[in-house]
């Protein structure tokens, strides 16, 4: 069985909110990737460590 999931040609976006608060609000996630203004220019999506990422690009995992 093959199942194609389409979002009318648009990129899929994670809409699940982080439940945590405080210094590291994403630490409930096992894996995460960030992009847009949080990623270095021209890189696209980059890995982020949920236990240390705080929304600041300086806290991203080094490539």
C-alpha cells in the first residue's frame, strides 16, 4: 500500500507547541531542526539540541 501525503506543494510545518517553559522550552522533544531566521543564512534547516536550544541561533548544534 502506498500513501502520498501532499500539502498542495507547500512545505510541511510543525505546529505542535513546546509544552515546557523556562530556559529550555523544547527539552521535551527528542529531535528538532530549525530554519528561517534561526538558521545561518543560506543553510536551510539545521539540527538543534532540544535540551539546550533556547530560540537563540547561538545555541544551535555546531555542524
